[in-house]
C-alpha cells in the first residue's frame, strides 16, 4: 500500500514536469508573432533562415535561441515577475536602472575624464574657429537630483563635480549656463519623468527661464502658458529597461503660449543631402499613442531640424541631445530661426552642413549622463 | 546547447524524452526466413540526439569527437581480436592514448606551448590550427577563429571518457563493446558530453546494453535535474554577477572587503555552477535509465585539503587516481615516489583545467598542501576542532580560486595584496555590494552545507505523505522560477565549458 502511494507521487511529479515542458512551447507556437516589443522598446528576432554558412558559423543557432527567448509565451510577464521577486529580496538595481521609492533613475558609469577632455577640447577648438557667442548647458539628470533617495553607497558619479570640471575647462568664447541650482531647488516639483531619462516640460521651462539673462531674452512668465496634459500614460525608457510596474506612470505636458504659437515651419532632415520633410507644428501627436511618447516633441532623433517662426529675433544654432526637444519650443518665442543638430547622427564634418557664423548664437545643450558618455562632440574638431 | 537554456528545456528535452520513453531498448525487424535485424533503438536515439546536442554548440569541430570515437572503438575491437598478443594489445592502447592526448595537445595547449616557445626564443611561429582555420574560412566562410584556437566544447571531458574505455579494456577490467552504436552512444550521451561528470565506461557498461526506465526513476531524475537547475540559474548566475563586476575592477585600488566579497562570490559561483551542472546531468541520466557517479559531496565542509579533493569534482579525481596515480605506483613504493606521484597528478590536474601558468600553479599548490598533509599535518588537522580545520581548508580553497580565476600571475599577486588590506580595509563599494547581495550570500552559504539535505530527509521520514505531495509542487515552482530567469537571461555562462 505504501509503495503504491509513492508511485502516485512520482507519477504526479512526472506529469507536472512534462505538462510544463510541453504546454509552454506549444502555446508559444500557437500565438501570433510580433515584430517589436513595445514594452521593452526593442525589435524582436525574426525566424532565422538556415544555410550551411549560418550553421557552421553558429549564427543560425544563436539567432534561433534569441528567437525562442524573444517570442516565448508571456515574455514580459516572466521578466516582470522576476523583477518583483528580486526587489522584494532587497535588490534595488535592474538592468542598469536603480529603483527608488517612486522613481527609476539611471546607474551612470564612472566618468572617463580622458574622454571628457576630448569633448571639451573639440568644443574649445570649435569656439576659437567660429566667431559667434557660444553657450553651454549641461543639465544634471534625475540620478543626481534625487541621489539622496538611493541606497547608501550605491555607485553614482557626482554630476556636480563633472559639470564643474567641464565648465572650468572651457575657453573664453564659451558662456556656461549653470542650471544645477534651479533644478536642485525645484526638486519637489515635477521636473523629471519618473520612468524616463528626460526632464519634463516644466523642468525644461525652469532652465529656459534661468538661462534668459545670459542669453539675452526675457522669458515668458509661466502664467502666459496654457498647459495641456497630452498624456498621462507615459512609461519611458527606464521603464522599458527595468520593467518595474510599481512606479507611477508619467504625465506628458505641452505648454502652449496663451497668445498663440508663431511657428511657421518645422523642417526635419532625416538624411543629410536629402530634402527635409516639412511640418507645421513642433508637436508630433501621433507619438502620443505609442510607447515612446517623448517623441511627440520634434519626433525621434534626426540629424538636423530647423524651426522657423514669425517672431522677431536672431538665428540660433543648437548642438544637442534629446533634452533639447522639449526645450526648443520655449526658445521659438525669442528667435526667428532655430536649427538643432544632433552630432550622433552626423557622420560628415559640420562644415559641409552649415556655417556657424550664419547664426547669431550657438547653444550646446546636453544632459550630464549623455555628456559623460558622449563620443560625438569630438567630431567638431574634424575638418 | 546548455541545459540552462529555453531551447534545451522546452524544445530539445521534451521531444527527446518523450520519444525515448516510448521506444523499446531494441526493435527486432524480421528479414524473412530466420534472419532478424536488431536495432538498438534507444541507443540510436541517444547517439543521434547527442550528436545534435553537441553540434548545436560545436557544428564544425564535432568531427573531432567522431574521429576520436571511431579510433577508440576500432582500437577496442582490435584489442579483443588480438587477445593473446600483448604487443598488439599495447599498440592499440598507445594509438588510442596518443590520439586523445594529441587532440588535447593541439586544440587545448598549442597556443600556450607556441606562446611560450615564441617568448623564449623570440620567434614568431603561427599556430598550424589557426592556419588551417584560415584556409577553411577562405573557402567556406565558416567564421572559425583566426587569432586564438577556440577550445572545442567538452574536449577535455570526452577524450578522458573515451580513454577510460581503452585503458580499462587493456587492463582487462571490462569487456569489449562490439556495437558501434553502443560505444558511440556512450561518448555522445548528451547529459554528460560537454561538462561531465567524467563517466568511466566501466560505470555504465551494463546499462549501455540493458536498462530500465520507469516512473519512479524518471521522477527521481526530475528532482535531481530541477535541483541542479536551481543551483545554476538561481544561485550561481546571481552571485556570479558580483564577481564579474569586481573582477573587472582595478586590483590596485579595491579595498580588502571588496576583494573578499568578490572572491567569495566566485567561490560560490563555481561550486553551484559546476555541481548544478552535474546534478542536472545525473538527473537526465536517471531519466534515460543510467546511474552516473556522484561528482560533488558538499566540498566546502571539508576539514582538510585531501578531503576537499575527495568531495570536489570526484570523477576527475577518480580518473587521475585510476589511470595516472596508481599506474605510477601510487603510494606503494616509498615516500619519495609517493610525493613524486602526487605532484605529477596535481600538476596534471591543474593543467587539465586550462593552458596557463595560473592553472599549473593552482594544481601544484594543492599538490604541495596534500603532500604536507601526508607528512603529518593531516593528523594535526584531525585533532583540531572541526571549526578550525574546516575554516583552514575553506580559506586554502578560496586562495586557490584567486589563482584560478585571475588572468595572469601578476593579477593574482595584486589581488592577494588587496585581500590583505594593501589598499585599505573597507570602502563604500564593499558596503554597497554587501548590503544589496546579503540575501543571495546567505542562501549560498546555506545551500553549500548539508543542512538542506538533512532537513528534507527528516521531513520525508516523519511526514512521508506530505513530502510526497509537496514534491510535484516544488518541481513546478522551481521550474517556473528558473524559466523567468532564463527568459530574462542577461548573464548565463557555464564556467566549465572552458575546460
């Protein structure tokens, strides 16, 4: 009698084991395959094609394993449950993202000062070759402003030190715009997204207002804007990396001047040498319904974007990362033409693209994290 | 293919197992009149699936394995044929051993040997394997390595396994395997082909011809497998991340606490990685009807270095004892010879782990310590309280891992300096690593003792029915948990694939 009981237990054990081993791949096979994971913000592996070459160099096997993992039934649910388990065991970092109380911030690598020096030297060279007033703004990121919420001793480079070092290294022709104090003193306002690496429109506004004096414009006061909550369902890049659900979704705001917008034309060059595509607004509302909602500001990163407005004022050249996308709309009140260039997507010398001396001012706008890891500013030193 | 992958777990394994369970050991096909064709169906499936499993990871150099198998099988048949001619039998053995050792020399040690020669004579010799790879790539574009010889997966394991056959046959410990399918299925048996345990032919000779598969055995195999999977995926991978990060730091700057956290993390990673793999192999073997020898027996509880090596990678130790130490005379020819034999075995054990001075030194380090224990220190250890001798052994092993897993001897030196406070005792990095990984460290400590085994045994004895009911639930829970870690696999190496 006793022996029989044990056998039943073995039988159940086998049934459970095999049921799982069979059900999961069968369900996976039956489900339709997606091309992209919106949640993780990445394209998924396609079914690889087989040939003697791809078998012997193992590409076929590697791709097939990625395919199996990318399309495995309930992929994001598996990952999320792992995250929940790990955070409940005290882990506070996932995939390069720190999980704070109600916010995700980036684990930024220790700065490499040799690399930073290369960027600084290139900018100095650029400033000495082009006789235009230059301004440089490095915006601290949420990892710096909310560093006090991190677990004790978590590696997190001091961005104040980096910004000070860089600002001290600039030559005479460059005016530094230090927005650190204004971000720090407004940290209890909603100035950074909780789930994305960008600043919010309010964060950008505060920096715009603070920079007015040095750049020579009078910022439009806050009460001259109507604030539109364009989306309250935003889960950004940090969310995609950590897949951690317990942080509140973000709200994405668009600030419309009460007096009306003066933007006449937005020209986006996606491939230099080709004709730009023309739009009549800085807000690409189609993106509000997809995952990457921040792209509602001037679209995804393009090598060059030119915004023309009906305002009086000079011409401004902005050399930037994506922090500039929600910042540029504020500037349209003070300039007749703003050109944004993104060096990450430009493989030729800037001289083939434009002449900086055609502009009245040049603004560099970077967040501290992308500035630390940047390897593209040095292109400014190329001939 | 590795066991801890979705591809193996959810595609390869269920297909092979289900077909295997429903196949008989042999299928007899009548060929008219009185003749029959007997197909060893299960062995054939093992052969084919093992070939597929191996070629998945090593699609080109699978030819080496086939070559080695063919030679050893033929050597075996000839040995049996010339049973009364000692000279011919010896020749067969020499061919087999030279071929296997030769494969290792060319594919595992040639870079090391050539680098050493180039270093001494300031010459500029290129490895012939690289030259061959280049000309193959020129024609077929297979992407074979053109700079360093890439170690064919599992070559250190399968050459040793198949040598155990010819050596034991020569020593008349076993009978010849007449069936080519039978012998090849022993070599390609997928649970153990790439990372052991080093199953000697003798261990499975009987089961190769006749074995039974039943629900109880499969269930037992599942328990072993799932336990190994958990060790690998939940413990080894998670604690391994800590060591990968600390290993990459500058040893001239890290504090003592950071260095200790790092090397302890590796201490646990390599144990759970390798013993997890062995458990999975043993479990899979049981599901297929084989009983593989035990490979680990809570080695970190050892009270002397000699004991540690009786409990760590047991099948490798057995192999060297049976085929090197004892043939050299073992301990029967006086103190001097014994010491010589021990040092030879330990130098080879180190070298087996890889072609570098670190590994040779690592092996000799243990050899010397074992000799010292033989000379009387072992008796002192026995009299000491177990906490003291246990801690002593554990520290010796941990220092050994520094030699083992740093890249060069000077790296190892700097790491030792850091461990002894050369760059300060503690810092915020160490505090952060400790605080954020304390749970995984405690789990690893617990799991490397025999407490878990004792607790489950007591539970089984007292509450047999409950235990029987809980087992399937644990199987399901661990499998699901491991799946979620595999779907999100950012870090999932197998350490013993390098050997």
